[in-house]
C-alpha cells in the first residue's frame, strides 16, 4: 500500500492590517469594514481594513516618500506602506502629509485624491506613483506595531499579517469602497465584541478588539502598543472534550487563548 504524500505547508503571503482609531464622546472607536460576501477570504466578516502586500509596496524608492522609516527593515517598510495603502483603498482614510508643508492631508485635499482609491485597488498605479504625482509622504511614523498573526499551517490560504495601530487624521470620516467592502462603521471595541455573532467578528479580530478595549483613549492605546512589541501568533487546532479547539500561545498578551473551532470562525 502506497503511503500518502505529506502535504507541504503553504507559504504565507505578506499582508498588513490597520486599526484606525479616534476619540469619541463615549470612548475610543475603531474603523471597521464589512467584507463582501463573495470575497474568497473571511467573506461577510466585519474586519479592520487590510490586505496583501503588493510587489510595488517593496519598491525601495518608496522610502523617499515615507516619514519615519529610517532604521526599518525592507519588509517592515513594505508592510507599513501596504497598511496605509489598504486603509486608503478600503476606507478613504489617508495617513499622509503634504511633501511641501509637512501638514497632514486635510478634508478638502482628501476629496481631490478620492479617484486614486479605485486605481490603487486595480493596480492601475502604484502607491509610489500617487505619492510622487501628488507630492505626498506616507506617515509611517504614526504607525504602532500592534499584532502579528500567521494563518495556521493546515490552511490552503495563508497570510503573514502585521497589524498596525494609528490615530485617524482629523476630518477623515471614512467610507467603505462598495466593492471589497459593502459597509463600514466607527465602533467601540466593546460594542463590536458584544455583537460578535450578529456582526460576524472572527476569532483573531475579536482578540485584537479585546486587546484594544483595554485602552480608553487613542493616546493610551498607542502608548500601550509601543511599549509592548507583539509576539508572533500562529494558531493551531487540537482535540477537546467537545470537539476541536483553536489555540494560540499563552504568552502573546491576549486575555483568551482558545476557542471551540466552531465558534472561532
């Protein structure tokens, strides 16, 4: 009898996600989007804006149009750029400054840049092309490294995802793109967790919302993230008394480290 050939683990694709936060009367809020039901990854889920890093995000010339990347590795520069690009594509919020004045892109300037969202999404232009044409610099110095998750080895699609935290620029209200995302909301982390089943919040998103919910203000959240660089989390499945359990490492800084596989999706 022929032994089955062991499956080779799929190499994770570099990806970036961004938690855009703001202070509101009832506490800290985070911007989230509802994924289109036909998207092939976490379809219909409420998630933070994000996606795969593109080859153009690794362009070394981008460093000239990025604040705060001195000393960053090539990979982290690309992931920071990907996070800011994805945020702009999916939410219309742009973490960028005017190259001449150093001032953040305001509401009026943002409106003139809206047409770039679809062009970037379709890869008709690169982030570098837009920044050079508009004399902008992405604000990587405003990003705090918040989390790092890698999809389990047994999955057919895997992502090596870095989560960044950033204060949303004043006047950037945020809006979904109507293609990859069909709805959007500014929401308190506690409210998203409480309505997890109704909103379709998956396990990694829930845990990162719980982590964010420890902070009551944007300043507090950024300080906490910068004080504790994230450990890499790669979930795994193991049998439990009532079915399979999804587990993560105990020292990653999350309040919950396991869930029934049925409840985790």
